[in-house]
């Protein structure tokens, strides 16, 4: 599954989408932030600064961990 509109997702925008989807901040360790969803999903976000943009390979990993669908990307405002 490819999502061409995700090329320019910043860390801040991704974290805001995670929180809108019900992921809660659990802990941090160094520059890594751990978020957990009530249904058991969890994701670690490398946070160096909120304006950093994710590379496509990292977005693929995030998509896999969050299990977001195309509808979820639209609902969360990540694609048009």
C-alpha cells in the first residue's frame, strides 16, 4: 500500500494524528517517544525536532505499526 501524499509528514503532524486517533504518550527515552493505543497498538517515534520530516521508508514502518487504512489517513487529515 502506497500513500504518495505522505511524503512530507513532519514529526509534529504525525504526533498530532496519533493523538487524534487515540494514541497516548507513554514514555520517552532519549529522542524516542513511545505512544500506546487502548487496543494494544504501540509506536515509537524518533523525535529530534517537531519540524523534521520522515523519509518514505520510515513512513512505511509507521503505517505498518499503526495499522491505519486509507480512510484513516483521510480522517486524520494526513492526505487530501
